[in-house]
């Protein structure tokens, strides 16, 4: 199963300069609880913004390599030592189609966790959406999530509206399934 997990503002904004638009502790905790034990797929820029493989997950980074003179492909990704290789791994794949094929053939739930290009490319084939709906508009965003068409998706669960005590931002955890 292929799922997308993302925090989205009311204007579908998700990021600016390869960074999240807000910091909501409960959302980060939700992301960790939801994805731990599952494979996560991310683009190179998302991986670089994190700086390391996420613990307790099979991390798949999709990136176009740089062709070398000998015909090989080099991937300019720093791979730090993995502390617990029994539960954490890092794989680099040259294209998204390969990552999606692995996810679709598996009985495990795979999570696309960004960035914007990967969301846009996988949205049409996703089975489930884990959306943290942010009740705010981000005017200065440069990355956006596709609009969720309610005729194609149904809400499977909702946390109801909550408020972050640190910054007063209202949000809601929603899980959508494809109809």
C-alpha cells in the first residue's frame, strides 16, 4: 500500500526553501508514531534536510545520479553510520517508478514523506493520505500539495480540531482512503 503523509495549510502549502512552514510538536510525534516500522520514501532534498536516515524505518531516497566518465552513476548523498542496522536502513534508488513498484508489490504500508515533486508524482497512485490539516494560510510558501478531491477520497478517521499550545496554530489529523 502506498500512503502519503504530509502537513498541509489551507492553501495547500507544505513548505518553503525545503523547510516545513511550522513546528507542531504533536504533529512530529504523530509522524513518528505513524511511520516507525514502515518504509519511507523521500526525495534527495528531503533527505538532506533531515541529514540522516530516520530510525526504525527502511529509508528509500529517490535521486537522479550524476553520470561519471566510466559510465557509472554517482549519488551525492552523505550516509552517516547507522546506529541500529537491524531496524534502520538506507537505500538509494535512481527513479521514483522503482520505489513505487516496490511499495505496490509489498503487503507493507509505504509512506511518501516528501518533497513536493514526489507528492505530485505519487498522488494519482496513492492508496491513502495521512494529512495534518493546518488551519492557517501560508502566503510565502513555494511548495504545495495537490488538492484532495472529496469525490475521489473519503475520510477514514479524524482527530477533530486541536490547538498547538506553543504557537496557537489549529490543526487536525485526517486519514483519507481512495474511494
